[in-house]
């Protein structure tokens, strides 16, 4: 192909590009003028745009509300999980039983209350008081002072699943007194209250009350001791309020004239 042919081909390509651009410009101009000549189309498309904006705004609000709801649910779930974990792991103290020892002092029966921690963590700042007497047991938390009662106090630390026999809960009676109780079917009462905390932040003080009745009896010529829990004052935490209400209701019924 010669120079003339190259020139003619290049000229034809330039003319084709120019013509296509002219046609495109004319079509764009026609579209704009056509759109402006029909304002209803503008209103229509503006309406579509407003509807789209509204849908987008509502979707954003719903997404924000869902985010807040999920955050609240997660926070509530975390609190419940924390409470459940604390309830499972916290120490839980009970008065397991009363130990009777006839060999500590000649002519005496010695009693001691054995505490047990059924929880998975140790007690914290635990203290207790114990009352022993021949009189009928009242609430050990606010028992009136009585010279005939043996009152002792102390502190303790009980490990997970551990048991402990505090010296402060120990009291005793003469064997002669036990024989007299066996003859009269009398009882010797040991009651008390233990307060303690756990190691978890923000935890409230826990309380455990206990009451045991020691009933001496003769089996042949052998003097023995029967141990039973009292009808009241064996409770923990919130149960103790209900326990006291039951006791006061029963006491009022007994003292009401018929």
C-alpha cells in the first residue's frame, strides 16, 4: 500500500470517529431536551429517588435498632452467665452435724458443730456465734442474753468442699446432767449463726443458721446421745426470713387464747 492509500485510510477513519461523536452528542442533546419537555418524567424519577431515600433511611434505622437490641441482649446474657457462674462457684456453708466427745474432760460430754463448705471456692471473712442451753431455742441471730446460756464466737476459713470443727462452737454438760435429761426426756440445744462472704466482686454477705437438739437416752445401762435438727433455725440466706416468719406465726398461734 502506498502513501496515497495510507492517507485515504487515515482520513476515512478520522471522518468515521467525527461522525460517531456528532451522532452521540445529538442523541444526548435530544434526550436532555426530551426530558425537559416532559416534566412528568422528572416528577416520576424524583419520586423514585425520594422513595429510595426513604427505604434507605428506614433500613438504616432498623439496622441501628437491631444493633442496640443485640448489644442489650448480649449484656443481659453476660450478666446471667456471670450470675450462674457465681452461684455455682461461690462457697455455701452448712452446719453438717454435731460431734459428741466424752473423752475431752472426765465427767463431761463435749459437743462441737462441724461446718461444711459445699461450694467450689473458700469462704471469706467468715465469723460465727454459737449458743448452747437447756432452754427452748429462739432465733440465734438476736437471742436475748441469758446467764444460763453458753455463748461463744470465733472466725473460720473453710476451703472448697472442706469441713471444719471450730473450737468456738464447743460446749458441754456434765454426765450427771445428761443422765437427768435422759430420765426426764429433756434436751440440750445448740444453735448459732455463721456469716461469710465469697471472693467474687460485689457479692453480698451470706448467712447460715443452725440448731440441733441433743437428746440423752439410755440403751440398757449405756448413756447415749441422739442428735436431731430443730424445727426452726436451719436455713441459709433468703430462706432465713421465711423460717423466722414461720416461727413467729407458730408462736403467735400457741400464745393466742382459745
